[in-house]
């Protein structure tokens, strides 16, 4: 039996995607500006331009017959783009309120993650609150909010060496992002691809029922083992 892979150029382009993302994380020339009220850092702008260029090269260098054979269409991507554009627009007020901390309307949430006696983070609460909000507000911005909350006026090294707080925030955001279709973009992407292939998928609340039955016991166990 002879096995082969078509479109091998995309492995090289995939490496380019990884390097582009790493570039924005490790390279910081401290060049920032505001464009129509949006704060931009030059390393992030360059990363996005590189990603768009890689996408263009993939479309041009890959034989269209390969995509046709794989049943590739733009429908799932367009559907996810529309949904998450709406989500990101509507979560702006919620994220802004959370960022306001003690001064915001959701100050009670901030109070829940801090021990009033020691003024230290409560890891279990960080895990659950980050996770629950990640399930419905998308996990990336929720992670940033609680990361900033835990950081306070300290540096990142302090947070990394303060118990398991950063681990609790990370695990809550990543694991519970799988609790709903909108907790993470790939969740909805898989649903759209499956439905386009005529595969029946659970409804929004039907998916949540399965995630509660299967994932929630795992979350409770993780919380008890690592963050209690």
C-alpha cells in the first residue's frame, strides 16, 4: 500500500503560523499607537499581517482539487466569524466592568477570589469563576481579566510563584471553555463542519447537558485535587 500526503507545502506554512505567534510573544520593540480608539502594538500588527500573508500563500500554492476532495468550504468559517464578532462586541461592557475591579458593578466577583483575612488569592474560586465566565464570554478575554485581577500591582514573576493561582486561572479558562459551543471558537467550528456534512449535532442546551454530565465531574475532581 502506497501512502502519500498532498499539499505538503502547508506544513511549512503551519510552521510560519507558529513562528508568527511566537514572534508577537517574545519580540517587544515598545512601539504602540492608537488607531480609531483601538490600542495597537507593532508586534501584534506584524503578526496579523504575516498570518494573512500565510493564508494567501496557502490558497495560491495548494491545488484546489485537494480542498474539493476534503469537502472544504468557507461556510463554517463564515458562520463562526459572524457569531464571535457579535460575541466580542457584546462582551465589551462585561469585560470592562470586570476590569473595573472593586469600583465596578461586579465587584462582588472580585471579592470572591480574594481572602479578606490574608488578602491572598483563593485558587479554587479563581478556577471556578474564570471557568464559568469562560463558558459564556469566550475564554481568552476572561483569562486576561482574571490574570490582571490576580496580578494586581505585582509583576508576572510574583504571580507565577504565588501558589497555583496562575494555574487555576489557566485551567479554568481552557477546560471550561469546552462547556458550551461559544466557550471557544473551535467548538462551534466543529459543530458547523459536522452539520454541513449532514451529521446531527446537539442543540446549544443539549450540548451543555452532555458537558455537565461528562465534564463537570472532571472539573470538580480537578478543583479538589489541585486548588482546594
